[in-house]
C-alpha cells in the first residue's frame, strides 16, 4: 500500500512538473503567437478597433495610402466622468460633447474628410460586441475589412471577427507604434499585455464573452 501511494505521488509530481515545463515553453512563444499581421490589401473599409488611439492614427495612414475609401469608427461604451476628468476640464483641457465629436476631431486632425468616416455601434464593451455591431451595421454584407489593432490583441480579434462575421474577408493590421519584444517577459508592459491577452483569448475560446448587459459587480 505504501509503495503504491509512493508511486502515485511520484507520478503526480512528474506530471505536474511536465505540465509546468510545457506551460512555460508555450508561454515563451505566446508573445509571437498573439501577433497576427496579414499586411494591407485593397478593401472596402478600414476599422481601427476601439481601445487605443494609435490604432486610429495608423488607420488614417492606411486611408491616405489608398487601401480603402472608408474608415469605420465604433462608438464604444463611455464610462462615467472621474475626478481627473473634472480637473482637466477646469484646466481647459479640450472637451467634447460626445465620443462621436471626439472621433470626428481626431480624424479631422489626421486629414481624413468627414465623408470618409462612418460611425457604427453604441455602448459596446468588448471585441465580441464590436464585431456584432459591425455585422448588424453592414447588414452582414460580404465586405473586405482591414482591422487595425494592437499586436497583442490581433490573434483574439481576428478569431472573434471571423466567428461573428463569417461573410467578411478579414485582414489584420497591427499598429507599428505598439510592438513588444520577442522576449516579452523582460519588459513590464509587454509582460502585462501578453499574460492578460492570453487569459482573454482562452476565456473566449472556452465560450466566454463580456457584454454591456452583464450585471455590474
């Protein structure tokens, strides 16, 4: 009995060690796996995914290069004002009445004409909801899309858009201003992004999706 228990404990320990080593090896390549960059091609729309201003700047550059005649702008969830917002307003920081106005001002500063910008959606909080809102806005038309996002977000974004909007031809374009190191664990920001995005990707692959209708915690 004791010998059987000892063998069982050894086997469990060996399996745990092998699992930990396999996990470490997989995570070492996670940074590169998360990045998907298909390169630009002629498309119907350019969509900088919500979440980072660098994506909008890169999308404007792709528009000026002639890759698509229209830029899409998604109106994501706007969070309640914070004390910092109030302080910035007092200091004269530029204020806009709505997210739409703010986007319009950014695109104008980037020399993208108003007629080339098309808004869609309202209040979404996740990439899943953003993809659903776009499919609804375009009536599930078989369009060609250039999705512009951060390198760490590209794999999950492409998977989600291909699942939610299968009629569309999706090409991922990553913002060059947000690249992270191949040895991501040596840089704090890269490490945070890779760990968080790996968890979000697994969450989605296991059937999870955050929604604006979820009850507040």
